[in-house]
C-alpha cells in the first residue's frame, strides 16, 4: 500500500470572506465553519477563535486536536467511519494543511482534559503552541449525558477539520512524501538481511470516556488486528477519550505518529518495517489476557525479530503494556517499550503500576507529576476555573492573578507516549 502525503505549509491563519489557502495563509470563513461544525441538533452553540504561536492565549479545557487533511486521489476519504464511508484508506494521495490544527474546547466533559498555552512556560511543554490553531468552542444542549457530550464535541471537531482540509484539495503541495508497505511476503523478500520490526500500537479503550476508534468502530470491541501504517495518515484512528492530557494521543498525533514516521525513515536502511498491530487497553484481567495473547500471536505470525510497543495513558494500562512485553519476549522476539512516568512530584516514586524484568529496553517520555507555574494569559478561550479539577491540578491551582500552579499532566501532549512532545533529556 502506497500513500503520497502532500504537505501544504501553513504559516498563519486569519479570518476571511472565504475559506482558502493563499501564499501559506489559511483564511477561514468564521460563520461558515461554525455552521458546519455545529450542524447537530444536540449542539446549542459554536464559537470560532484563532490562537497563533507566541500570543498570550490559553485554551482550556482542550478536548481534541485534529489536523485538516483531504483525500485527493485513491479510495475512501479522511476520517473513515465518521466523515466518509468505511472504504480502505492509506493509499493514493492526501493533502495536509501542515502547521494548522483544529482544537476543540467547551464545558468540561470529564476531569481528564487539558490546557494549551500559546506562550510562556506552558507553551514550552506542548507541541500545539507551535501550530496555527482554529479553536472551536462547542456547547451542547442542556442535560446531555457525558458520553453523548463527548461524541458531540468529537464529531464537531472532525467536521471542522474536514471542512478546512477541503481548502487544500486543489493547492499544489510544498512537499510530497511517499510511504509504502508491501504485502508481507514481498516486504520480507525485499530486505531479507535486515531485522524485521513490527509496531504494536496500544490504543486507549477503557470505556467511561476512555475510547479510541478505528474506521468508526470502538477499539474496545475488536481483537488485535494488523494495520497498514499509512491508514493512520488518513485518519483511520481517531481519539474519543478524555484521559490525562499529557499522555493522551489527540487525533492530530495519530495522523502524525512519530513512531511510524521514524520506522519508515529506517525502513530499508537498518530495519525492515513490516507494519502495525493495533491492540486495545482493557479493564478486566480476562480481556487483558485475551488481547495480549492475540497481540503476541500476530507479532509472531508476521515473523518479527523485534517489536516496538507504545502505551497510551497510565496506571491500569501499564498492566497491558507489561503483558504485551512478556508474551512477545517469551516468543523470542525483542521488545522496546515507550511509556511515560508518574513518579510523584519529587520524582522518586515507582514510575509505573506494573513492571517486568523482560522490559529491559524502555523509552520514557518524562514524569507527568512535575510541577510548573503557568503565567496569566491575556486571553482565555474556554473556562479557566476547570484548572482546579482537571487531572494534574487541584483545588487552588488557579490563582487570583490568573496563573496556574499544576503538574504538567494538565498540558496537552507534555509527556506524549508516541514521542510527540517537546521534552528531552541531557547529561549535566
């Protein structure tokens, strides 16, 4: 399966009479976007704002971040199962408004939502302080249940991104990148001397506002399966969860998975990248056992020499991570784990809720309990008072002067477990 991704670099976003891209600027018809995003009887109101890098703007609570894309050639369309049918995606040509993002906000759904600051200390911890953000504030009708509230806001974000993506359909890309994964036997034969690597892509699916979707299907309802890596670039995987903001994978991160990008970059050079096994993160022990066994079986069946395993979330999913590691390693296949840590504000507590001696190659995305002070912003889009209740904050986090004292757990993408963040490590 071969996909060409055409990147159209967006350097600024402005409101305009028509939604279009000109000379690297995304112009947005504010009223038209609000109408399309709000085309749901369960929505009471939609407001549209712009938030650019360096501005004194805070977005709170952040629900999802979505990159506008559009299919220009090939089967299916972006966000299959939601914005289009369920045809197989991941081939042909797709255009991307690279540098632009749709950020959804509004009344809080659950306690695990996030913050994006466009400047100051908080901006240093989120990759989305560097994007040209079209913020869609969605308010549902009164008395809507929490799970339906999440659905309403999620779909509004997809409609907004889908609408903006159309603006790039007939624009010549500034850059074209091609990605290809061949049928298994061809792929193995092409680079027979290179180690064969499979990516085990763990998706948050614990229910109660903790779900992820594949072609519109709640991943909690599937058994692990194989996925061509290019499918995710067309939005085959989307976020539907309200887990802690720091290590949640917003839809934007799935569209731009750095793990998949890095594996493709090494494909044919140091490794033979066979593809992805997507699996869920479960609540009950029986479900964890089932999914981890099926995952290990698939990785072994594909003939992998090694597997990269990434987690989403923390705590309960740590057990899924360890089970996947143990069962794959016991089949003689080497693993590398990607996770983050909850090591306490002092950094000395146990980092994960579970562990294994076989997990001896692990990449950390940082300690989510690290405390920072976010300075006052001139403009707040959303509801600043939720800083006192979202995960990572506490009663009193929001100060009288508008600053926030909190763990970086509240910052969207701060310790993202796919590596889509700004933290790094250095020797001192």
